[in-house]
């Protein structure tokens, strides 16, 4: 299991605690209490990890499909294989 930094702060504007996971783009959570926010952030991390590979694959596939450049295609193939090795 990987460990990720979770930054939790109070948002006066939202009147809620906000949790952000800097290493996982878009992985955020918010709740009324600090403890609820932490629990929600941990759940958001699990969901992010489950769904991110499929989302990244869809984005790369769409870029490759719309690309007319063979060089870009090769670059994304290499990046995708590198991603799978992580």
C-alpha cells in the first residue's frame, strides 16, 4: 500500500474542511469535520487509484486516434508502457 500526503484545511468560503492529495491530480474531499474529511480523503484515494488507469488509457487512446503524426503515436505508446511498469 502506498502512502500519500493529505492536506486538510478549513475553507471559510465553503464552511467545510477540504482535503487535497497533491500527488493524485483531482483527488479531493470535503466534509463538516476533520475526522470525516480524513476518512473521505482515504476513500477518494482508493477510488482514484481504481479508476485512474482506465481514465488515462481513454485519454491516450483518444489523442492517438485523433493524431496524424506517427512520432506522437510512438511517444504515447512509450509513455503508456512506462506507466504500466510503475
